[in-house]
C-alpha cells in the first residue's frame, strides 16, 4: 500500500465501522483493526494518525481492553472517541469514574477553544452522546476544549503530543458537525492526503485475493446470490485469478419471485463467468421444517450453504477456497471472531452462522466495505447500474422475512406480496429513494370481510427504510396513495391475506430486517 491511512483501533463499539466509513468518505484510507493490534500490523498501513473507537466496557473494570503499549511512544496523532478518550485519559494519568448523570442521545456542547479540532464549527453545537462514565481529572498536558454541564470534559486536547479526545460520537449523523471534526483531525492535525477512492480499493483487493489464494493450482468457488455484493466479490476474484474461479448459485427456495431464473441468465450471459446452478429447494425447506427461532434459521441456512459448496467443490476437484460477499455491517452485527469486543446483535448466516468444522478457506474481498463503497466498486468493475442499485437481500432470504416456521405455501404468499410492493415502488419512481424495501409475513391472522363473507387470514407488514450506512436507518415516508395501491393489490391478488400494515420503526431501536 502506497497511500497514507488513519486506522481505527476497535474497542467494540457498534459504530466503530462508521468511523472508518467517515474517514474514507473524506478521501483517507482507513481500516478497522483489533484494539490490541501490534505496532507492526498498524505500521504496515502507512498510518499518519490513529483513532480509538468507543466501546461497551468501563476503563476501570478488571479485564477492560487497554491502551496498546506501543502507542504513547509512537509519535502518531491520536483521536479518542468516547471509550477511546476515557482510555487515553486513564492510561496517561487521568481519572475516569462512573457518574450519576448519564448522557445517551442528543446533547449540546460549548466549544471552549475553536483551534484545530473545532475549527470552522459554531461555538454551540449538537452532538450525540452515549456514556455513563466521565473524566473527573485530566492527565498532565491536556486541557478541555469543549464542555457542557453534565460533561465538563466533552473534548480534550494535548497539542504538543497531538492527542485529542471527544466524549461524543462524531461518526454518527446526529452529531451535526462531526464530519468537520473528523476532517480537522485528518487534515489539520495528521496532515493526511486525500488519495483514497473505490477504484484504489478494487486494485488492492485484486492483489490481496491473488496473494491469499496463492499457487496457480488452487481453484476457487464463489457463492453467488445475484445481489451486488456477491457480484462484485466474484468480479474482483475473477480479475485476480481468472478461470480458476467457478461461481456456484444455489437456489434455496428462499428467493424473491423469478429471481433464480434471472440470476442464472444474467451471470451466464452478461458476466461470462463459469456458473454452476444447484437446485437445493427441497434440502433447505426440509432442514427448516418446523423451525421458528431466527437464530436457528440462520445457522441452519449457513451450514446448509457450506455443505452444498463443499459438495460442489469435491465434484469440481481440488477446490478448497470459498468466496463470499460479506460486508462490514454483517461482520459488526455478528461480532465475528476478529471483533472479539463487539456485542452480537444477530448472527449473519455467512459470518457467525458458519459451521466450526468448515473445510474450506474463506476469501471475503468486501469484508471491510460498506454498501455504498461496494456499489462504487461495482461501477468501477463495469456492473450494470440496475444490478449495482438493487436493494440488499439477506443471505437467509425470505426465511427471515417469514416470522415463524417456513413452508412452501408461506413462501409463495410472501413472494407474491413482496413482488407487488417492489413493483409499485418502481412504478412510483421511489425504488432509488429508499435503500431497502420488502414485505414480511407475520404469524398473525385476523378477521376480515371480503365480499359478503368473513375471512380469517394472514397479515403482511411492509418495511421501507432510508439510510446512509445501514447501521442506522429511518422509516421511509412513502406517500399514502402508494401504500394504498400496494395494500389493495396484495389483498386482492395474494390468496390468504386480508390485512396489510406499515412498519414505522427506526434503527435503532429496531433492526432493518425483522429477524
């Protein structure tokens, strides 16, 4: 790697990857590294500064993750965020204690010194807090540069050392001037150069894949779903190793209406990458019979996928590498092994759902990319725009959009309702205005009237969200007339449904998917 970077040391915050994303948006390369990464590992990224993320622990608790021993003498500028600021304070001789007044959510701070970190921002500004501990005494050399009544050290600075800390989260959109604060750290404090673009990522990812796969005799299979993630992953790997890649598309019976035929035709005729199509509908439905718990669904589906890929690999001969289109949000929410301080929100079938005895080595070119970066990489690779801008579809498919047990009949009901919803969004020109939209089949039946008769039928929930990063999201304010058309069509065209509701939950506290 020739360009500079500002890595983020991860102390387990649910928004740690957002810091990386914001840094990259500003044109500076960043990666999320374990909090105990060695200096050699960090130096390999050509760092000009370091960011310490937030985290769920308290710095004074036994076993809490500590400051890397090499960091104070590294000479690198440091920005500590929330836990990261408390950690730097305690490690350098300050005092951090639990406080009676906690701050979770929006707050205002007063800037005491606008130089460096707060340059170009107003004297009073809205930020997002999430902490129960606070600094009671600063280490030698530090001073307060922002405060509010509940948090007298809302931001701190040691200009000589070029170490700064903020108690709030500049990476989230609720901190109004957070982007400026991060920009000031990158360019005013670290002197970084904005030289990172998705095109740079593609070239580097190709080289990393080539190095990981190794000798010419090793062959690779790629799990294709038909979405942009797996498509981009496949094209990166194909660019890296050429005909040694074979793509495998598994029709698990959990796909959207007509999707299997579309995927097979598109990848064979447009992408011209070798493709094996496996009809595994009966296998998956049999394995899921009677299973209602969403975590069990994800683990069953994850293991079933792997076993099928292992089987196909044996058929092909000498294939022991599997490519997946895993993204950052999947890794973060699943608390994957390389994020040992994270808290599991839900297991993604292609991360935490993988069987422990899996026989194949994983290649995940997109593991530390966000959805918007994947799309930019897709355009760079020449993917058609209609593929690049497809809404995300969960790896476990419709199994996690059916609340309760999965059956063929329930899948058909959901498939038809979902297709109507997306069709009407496209007709209204709203598909690109939402970042994810889908139908959910609830385990709820209710009384209705159709014609002159009483019905007791299923309920469909509609979900549409707007988001920048898929880690936080708001419900889409769709026009009433569009929702009315969708509801009318579903009730009239989908047998067994007599009620349609619209989900107006944000993330958090909800997640985007229902399971």
